[in-house]
């Protein structure tokens, strides 16, 4: 069993506990292959065969290689994914006391399975903004990552919640989700105590901290399980598995000198609808494609012709068939772990897959010599969506929605098949190589 790709994925996730860390992890990997960072505020001078990347607001990243052949004929090859994961985010005035305990107030981000965040070794990661001078624009953003567990959501004892096994764990979002941080220190207000904790971690004085965006994450490292380690478990498989697979494909030696212009486009805010300046519903990808086209001396009509010859792989995880819950799956259209990439199909266009794009991805898998499967929700169950429909509609680019099947999607601890990540990388590499 080929486990190397899965090992690398688990390490990537462990080093990327927030969307801001995902972008930096991807940027570091790109720079090792001589990708040059661009700034949206500067004029771009791009060269044929050049390797570049650009980050918008710290947590969305696009990396690309300028193709060597006619862009009108070959278009753009794009793998799209998202850097964010559902969970809990720390409020601005989060620290407060209940009796002798300091707690942190949180908001729910996206649609997490809240019960899975209880009784786990949790910590905080994200970015902190500090003032660096007297002018209002003198601010700086610092990444922060507490590697060791510092917060927790302890469960209520079953003696006090005797119906929990019959009724399920139900948490009041305002009163029962706050994180236990510490015992209140004498003569030190909770707000100041928390600011000092952040300041010490990033090496500044507490009074220069202005604001923060902090994500709660599970500190347990990724792992293999099963007699032959045929399964993997970690937080944020949705959707860092797709981010890592696309990154590996773009950096593969056989596609570092492509005839097509190849891009990975990873967006924040997918889990809350993508409607932001750095979300898939925003202008980030459109802006980058237009600037690439201008650098390649394409007029507006030529840009549109290039788009018409382009293809998007919208990559996000799929729901794996769960043997304990058979009633939630269509027997003819279920996705099985370790059985290859899944083509996600929905007649209401919650996914972008249609017969042509579906067939093209099938051919890619055949060329890559990896299995593939097709998944459709039960007709009496609602279907989720991805970044695919928004990007495809904006740009008029043909698209297919694909992903590896996982269990417990949106849990603090998701799981899936060891082989599937290897399969997806192979398929994406062939996509960029054609």
C-alpha cells in the first residue's frame, strides 16, 4: 500500500491549523520549486514558463505556471479548493469569568458537528493584528499557533445529563460552547490575562494588540488506523486534502514546464458561502486570470476564447458510504473509501459535473491508471455545494466536481482511505500534464 502521499497530507494538515497557516504552508512549498511571490498592488511582468503565486488577505492563495503554448488554443487548467474548515472562532471580547474560571466566548463558523469538539485537546491558531507606529496604517499581521492544548469544552457528567445517550448531546450555543481557558489570576482581569497570553506567544507587548481572528483546532496529530493502516484520521481533511493534492500535482516534475497555464486556486470562506473579497464568490480568480491574460498580450476577446478552452477541477471531499448508516445512501451511487476519486453529481447544479466534464475526468483517471467512482445523494436528502458552481458561472468555464470520500465530514476528527490521496494526486497530475 502506497502511504507516502497520505503521510505528507497528515503533516501538511498538522502544520496548517488555520486558513492563514494553509496559505503559508502552500507558499513555502511553492517557493521550494522557485515560485515567485506577486503583490496585487504591483505591476506584474510575467514570463513564459514563469512560476508565480499571490496571496489575498493572508488566507486565499493562487499559484500558477505560465504555459509555453498558445493560451487561446489551450486555455487555463485550474484546480480549485478551499482553505477554511468548519469549527469555532474566538469572539473579539472573548475572555470573561464565570466564578473563578476564565472562559472564551466563541462563534460557530460554518456547520461543524459541535459534539465532536467536546472533551478534546483543543488549542488556538490564526492571526493577530498589532500596531507598529503612530499612523493609523501602521499595523502588522502576525500568525499565531499554540501547538499545545490550552482550551477545552468539558462535557457534563452523565449523572447530570442522564438522557444524553438517548437524545444526543445538545449544546446551548451561547452558554455551553465557551472554552475553558484557565483559573482567574488574582488582580489580573480576564481580558488582560488573555492578551498577555497572545502577546507572549508572538513576542510583543500586550498593549499593541488590536484585533485577532483565532480558530479552535484539535491538537491531536493525524494518524493511520486499521490492521494495515488502510485508513487515515485528522481534522480538516475537508478540505486540506484537496489543497494538498492539487499542490502536489502542480509541483510534480513532469508538469513544471507545461504547454497550458496551470493554476491552483484556494479560497477562504467556502464554509460560510464564499461571498467575500477573498472567497470563491469574489473577484480573486477573475482578477488573476485577467492579469495573466494581459501579461500574455491577450485582448478582451482573446481572454474570452481562452476561458472557453479552459477547465476547472472543483475539488472538495465527498461523503463516504458509512456501513452503520445505510439508509442515508443511494445503493447505486455511493462512494467507498480507498476506491478512488469521486465524481459528485447533482441535477440541481449544486455540483458542476455534467456529462462532458464527467467523461473528461473519467478519461483522466483512466490515463492516470487510478479507479474512479460516481456519487449522487439520495433523492429525499438535501445536497451540499462547493466553490465550483460560483466559479464556473462567473467565468463561463467548464467544470467538474470531484473529491475523495471521507467519514464524519465537519467533525473535529474526520477519517478516510489511505490510498485515495495517492489516487487523487495522480489524476490531478495528469490533468495538468495534458
